[in-house]
């Protein structure tokens, strides 16, 4: 009786389908959030522009940083299940102010990454169907269509969307791995001069490696999507941390392999990998493998579609949690009576993300430029949330009496590195910080208003054991 008296009749995140998602469903969402297939094809050449010969090592260092962030997240998710993701975790260590900042940055990051995924899907659909999707009106319509598909699937529930994501991303990754295996078998392209000595290549060395870590780290954003499914995951204290750590590790290996293949392929070509614009396509066409570019484009469409689904799911859960915390309008915390998803949050978030693509494309901005701008702005938001959750982890563990040296070392290494990457990113491309800066300023004004109204106490809602969990009734 005494134990039952302290339990709630229903969870603070009631309405969501609790304890239904298996490990495969959860890890598929997290892997799709980082869109590894697209990153494998596009990121190495960006890293090579600054890292040169140190390109592969830049990805190795970025993988280590991603694993440090994953370890910090796991220290929370082994103890709590929070659909609000990183802002809820930050609240447990740093309190309402930093948690609110993480919430604003998280919403901005997921919304912009969802928009970037829609833009990426449209861009590569255009490459596949050039005669039909070559002009602004057609590409605008394609963006709206992709947004509608994403909205419909995410509203229907995580399990249907997760199955689509699992199939789509598995196919995309398999295609990319197959393409890179073929490229390895083909060996490097012939070229004059000594390998690595081509003019115009990046200098490499420690400076090049450090500069290359920044764009390499950007390839990982979204890998923590599984945290937003804590309330819905079966055995969340095992499933979610394993999914986050596994995603960081698997995507890191994929990126290192992709970078190594592309660097080796252009080792004897003047300018090396950094001198290319579409390296995978160039390697394929040079060997007469005409079938690889369209196959690659199709895989990238699938990868971006999966990313849009995963990030839209995470965005809706963060908005849902903020609504339950009374930070945003309460209707965003409602769930669909049949599918038990935060349908109001989905109906707001995905159309806004779609508009972020459709409007500039309709005005004549190339969809590729929109994609790059959205990815850059999203990266700023994610770096803020990653730094905050890494800083919060040891504080949280100290508060509950479980602080370990490993947690302190992780924060001591990861937080300065992430803040340095954030500053370097904004300095290198100032325009990428405009949208997150506007979001944070608007968030600051909203924070002051909420604080005056006394609505920030207990910020960071998370799932809790309820009476029905103990007695075996349905949640």
C-alpha cells in the first residue's frame, strides 16, 4: 500500500504508446537521423578541403567526440526515459535556464534538419528526374509532396514510420557500401605526379586535422534521435542508450571507410579529393560504370526521406514535452485518439520545415543552396545541445551520488571541443548562425515571460512508473 501511494495513476507523458518499440525500431530512427548514406557521399570532400591528407583522421577524431557525447547521453538514459530528449536531460543537471536553451536549440536543430532532409530528397529526385523536376515550380511541388508524405507517416505512429525508416535506410546504406566496395576494387584513378603532392591540396598536419573535425562532426548531427523515444521504447533504460552509442559507432565506421576510399581514389589526381565536386560519381564514370550515379541518387533520396521521418518524429516529441512542461501552447501536447501520436505538434512542425524549403525554392533559390544553408544552421543548434548535455551529465551524477571519474573526464574533453567547434563553425560561415541566433533571442524573451509567470519550475518532464505498470494493467 505504501509503495502504491507514491505512484501516479498516469505518467506525465500519458497518451503516447508506452513500452512498445523494440531495439530495431529505436536504432533505425537514430541512424536515419544522421542520414549516414548522404554523409558518406558528400561529407568527405568537404572535410578534404580543409584537412587534406588528414581527412581520414579528422573523421576518426569526430567519431571519438560523437562517442563522448553518446556516453554523456547514456548516463542519463540508463536512469530515465524522456521524450523531450536532450533538453529534459539537461534540466536534470543544470536546471531550468540551460534546459530552456537546450529546448530552443533542439527544436531549431530538429526543424532545420528535417527541412534539410526534405531539401535533400528534392535535390536528388531532381537529379533522377531532370526533365520533370528541373524548374522552381516543379521542385516546390516536390517539396510539398515530400512534406505531406512525412506528415502522414509520422502522424500514423512511430512503429509504421520506424519500419519504413528501417527498410529505407538499410537499402540506402547497403547501396552505398556496395558502391564503395566496387570503388575499392577498381583502385585509384591514374594521374601525373607523386600521390599527395598535387598542387592546390589542403596542407594537412595538425592544423588541417583540427579544421577537418568541424565538418566531419557535422555529419553526426541527429544521431541522438533515439532519446526522444524513451517513453515509447520497450526496456528504455537498455534500448535507448545502446541505440545512441551504437549509432555513433556505426556511422563513425561508415564515415571513416567512405573517407578512406575517396581519399585513396584521388591520391594521384592533381588536387586530390579536395579538387572534386562529386567524387563518387567521378570515380564511377571514369571507370565506365554509368549505372552507379543514378543508383547513388536513388539511395540518397531514400536516405534523406528516412532522415526527414526520424527528425520529424523527434521534433514532435520535443514539442510535445515542452507543451506538457507548459513552455509552449498546451495543444502541442495533445495526442491523436487513435494513433496516440502528438499529431498537433507534427501538424505544426513538418509544414514549417516544408515551408523553409518550398518558399526559397519557389523564389528561385537553388534547392542545393537551400540544403547547405539549412544543414549549416541545424549544426549550430545541435552543437549547443550536445555541449549542454555533456556539461550536465557530471552535475547530475554528483547530485544523485553516482559521480565517476569517467563522467568528469568525458565532460572535460567534450565540452571545450564542442564549444570550440561551435565558435569555429559560426566564424567560418557567419550566415549559419543567423537562424539559431534569432531563435535563441526569441527564446530568451519567452523565457523571461515564462519565468515571471512562474511556469518554469520542474522543467524537464519525463516518463515515470505508474500504478498500472506495477499491477500489470495497460498504460
